[in-house]
C-alpha cells in the first residue's frame, strides 16, 4: 500500500523519521526535555517515551515563557463522528500542558470543514459537534481558561481575520500543500485560512502578540506549515507546535484509528463488554501462533497493538510498562494476559471519562463564552 499522510487521510505504514525530514520538523531531544521539565516541574510520560516526538520552535516558545510572555494553546476537533482513543491521547496531553503552564486554551470546532469535506448534512455535523463537546469537557480542561471556538457560530469573529490570511495564500500554494485540483469545491480551497485564525486570534483580541503552541497529530502539519508561512506577513508570531504519531487501529500499525471504522477503534462511549470484545477479537498481536511457541520464543511487544495502547496513553508508570515489555518479550506473559491488562486499563479510564461526560451536559455554556 502506498504511504499517504494528509489532514484527511492516512494510508500505509508511516515512517515518522521520514516525515520529520519531509515536513521539516525537529526531533524532540534530551536538552529540550530538560527545558520542559525545568518549567513544568516534570516531563509527561508521553514526552519521556517519544510519543510526542517532534516540534517546531519549542525552544523559542520557552524563551518567551521564561521572559514572562506566556503562551496559549490551540487545538481542535472536526465534528463528523464519535470520539476515539486517538483524539483523547492528544487532548490528555494538552490538558497536562494547560495545567503545568497555566495556559489559556482555544479549542476550534471545524464544523465548516467537515460539512465541506464529508458527505454529511449540516445537521449531522451539528449533532456530532454537541456529542464531541461532551467528550472534550470530560477530559477536564479548565472552564475558566478554555474557549470553544465554533467556525460557523463565531464566523463574525473568525471571518475578518480569515480573509487577511486568504489574501496571502494562492491556489498554487494550496495545491502543493494538499494535492487539490480543479474538482475541489471552493470551500475546501478556502478552509485552511479559517484553520489558521485561532493561532493568532488571542493576539488580535488582546492587542498584543502572544505566542501560540499547537499540540497535534502529525497529519495536520500541512495546515500549520502554511499558517507559519503567512502569519509573519500579517505581523504575527509563527505558532510553535508539538507533534505526536497516530494511535494505531486495532487491526495493526498501518494508518490511524478512525471513528468511521468503529470496529477498528475504541470509542469514548464503548461499554466494558464492547471494549473487551474489540480487544480480544481485533487487537493485532505480537504473540506466536501457539502457547508452546510463545513460551519458548516470546512475543514482539513493538508490533503488538495492546502494548502500544499501554505505551502511548494508558500506563503512565515506566517501571510497570518495562516489566510488561520484558515479560511479553520473554514469553512469560501470554497475548491473552497482555490483552486483559489493556482491557482493564481501558475500562477504568473510560468509566471515569463517561461519568464526566454525563456531567458535561450541564457545562457546555461555560466553554462557549466568547
């Protein structure tokens, strides 16, 4: 299968080292981790393990922070279906950043994008947006410092800034960034101008330049490369960014988890039985074909999806994770036992998330306060 990584589609096995070179990213190194620890008081396990693996301008961002010029966070959600673990992974890390750096968070809902790019009605998109908001609030973001920015609802705020961006972007730039052609609708061609706005909107509102940090999965990088090219021409800072890989689908390490293929995804609303059934039936195993062979030769945790979920988001204790890795690789731990650990971790996390999700129904207005 041909490799493809765009904001709308990921195909094939992803070579993240190649993406760093292709996208012009910088790898997060030990020196940067030490700077983050100095300012945050600790290093998140996703940083320690290289889950968030690349960045742009993080050193500049920390320079500004250390001068007293605090940054704000910008991330978002395209509401077209249910929330899955891959979404939650990025948002859990974003919450950690908000807590440790005491940041404002601008959370963009790109309901316009999903209407333009997906074969769904406007009403379907709005219904999904409401459901997605519940999941985002359930993550635990600070309502006093978190602002939901809805592209269609807040068009009066966004559009005057979006057209300033659009005036600096040519069709040839959009074609080269996204592979568009004459068959793309004009809304799709214009959309990246809208996605750029939250990266500098707080600076416009506060009438002073404020640094921005965007945590995101690496497939969204083409949008923000264009944003970084344009914003200095408008007198604004380039946004810094920090990138993570994709959480793999249950069926293997190619591509990324997608809510449109619910059998291959763990959804935020899955109950305990559904989680157990999906992991036991679909989770790609690094184990051997028979128990005897597995005990003798051991498994491969590096390709085992259950282990990847533990490593990338579910097990924050490095010693426990290392023990699971050793036991599985040596054959001491069977695939069924590794899956059971993952099922228990998932159900514990999702039970808590679902409880907070129900409470969120009464809290939405706190987050839409612009």
